[in-house]
């Protein structure tokens, strides 16, 4: 017997969508970033970027892949090969997205035009304020003027090429220091022809929201703690489902499984080893079964360090077959666009 995209031994069919991080380098120092050198969270992702040649080899070796998300723990625009990567993916009819997020502080005109020329459908931009002081309070080292200039340049390229792509998403993470600019941010997004998305801060104790009622009225929950208590599900539980349908690969080929995994890899280099085999190695299969509650916790599984696994256990919210059947990276992408 098998579930949709999974057999009972925890193995899966080769997914058509993967997350392949193009760059973990970043010029900012957001305090809660897993990748920031001085950040609170540390990651095994290391620092570097994916060369275009490696991307081509990966695509050629995995012809079943039709969609690749390029952003995760770093700033994708710091990859000097980004235009070549987008060009090759487009030529091979593969959709590339930057939907996890980018800070857009520094980008070459070539890279910005490549987004339009090679039909990247979505770029999510982290902008948590409408004034420099508010923006840089969390985006430490960032320059809001640079970001807005780069968005205007993308819009100009969209006009030049008569294209509606990429859809630009203005993502605003709500903290205590920026909650007073929430409405102004929505107005600014509209002026920039951007879609808008609020996110709840990952650590409710860090720069906590002050006017909880106001934040709740605007986005449904004052913070993630409140979300977890009311919904009884982790705010980011969909990350677990990526082990089945949207696995995370690091820029250096490490198989991470999901974007939250900072603790240990499942395979050291999927650019050299067979991806489908790595996705079904014993550790991956065990993790899927563990997340479904079919196997007990095991110390070598990265999820043991993860707050999402803690909430799965706390709320008895094990991953189910129904979740696989309804989860689709493309579906997530479409709903995010609203
Ligand atoms: S912009 Fe993103 S990648 Fe860079 S430090 Fe901030 S959270 Fe991390
Ligand atoms: S529990 Fe495991 S799979 Fe789920 S988000 Fe955490 S590290 Fe990822």
C-alpha cells in the first residue's frame, strides 16, 4: 500500500519541485537570521553560492524537475551567476522562483532584467518598514532606498518587455518596532505595483508586538505563540511537507530536506550522488515516518533540534496522508500571490 507520493517504508517518487539554494551569502545582519554570522541561530548551510555550471549539471541529471525555488537562507542576488542560472532554466523550460525571499539591497541591472527576460514568476522581497530607521532596525546594514530603487527598476524592465512577470511580493514581518507602519507599507506596496504579505516574527520574545489587538485585527494573530495556541499547529509546519514534495538542497549539494534544517544533512552532495537515491536513503525514510508518528524520535535526525517537531508532538499534530494529498508547492505559490 502507498500514500500519495509515499510508500509505507517512507520512500517517495522523485519530486518535480525542489528548493536549491543559489546563495547563502548575505550583506545584512538580521538578528534572527539562521545565516547571519552574529545571528541567534546557526546553520550548517555554510557560506557560498551555486555556480551556473553546477546548476546546469544538476538540471541535466534530473530531467524530472520542473520547478526550482532558488532562495532560502541567503541573498540570492549576491550570486554573480544568477542571470546565467535563470537563462538556462528558462531554456530548459524549468520554472525558477524567488519566493522564500530576497532583500534586494544590491543587484546588478543584468540580474534584475534577467528576472523579466527569463520569466521568473515571483520574487518576494523582505521590506519591514517604510522609513530607513524602521527598516534598518531589523534589516541591519540595509538601505531602504536601494531596495525601492531596485523594485522600480524591475517594474521598468517589466514595461520594457511588456511582461507581467515577476509578480513582486512586499513581505512585512511584524515586530514591535514596525507595527505602526503596517498600513503605510500596504499603501507603498500598491504604489510599487506589488502584492502584499504579512509574516509573524519567528521569535515572539524578540522585539515583541506592543499593540496586540491592533496587530491581531490586521493579520489574525498577534504573534506565532498566539497562532500556535489557537490553531494548535506550527505556523511553519508546511516546511515538513517539503520532505515529500519540495526538498531543500544546499548550494554545495548537501541534502537538507527542509529549509528549517540547520542541524545535519541527509546526504553530503547530491550533485555527485543520485538525487532520487539520496531522497530515499534510510535517514530520509526514517524522518518521514517519524514525522507521521510511525517511528520514535532518534538522536541523529535533524528534526530533534527543531521547534516544529516539538509542536507536532505537543499538539499531537502528526503529518498525515491527507496533508500530502493536499500539499502542492505550486498551490502554495498561487495562494501566496493573492
Ligand atoms: S536579509 Fe535574509 S539572508 Fe540576509 S541576514 Fe536578513 S534574513 Fe538573513
Ligand atoms: S520538524 Fe524536521 S522537517 Fe519539520 S521543519 Fe523541523 S527540521 Fe524540517
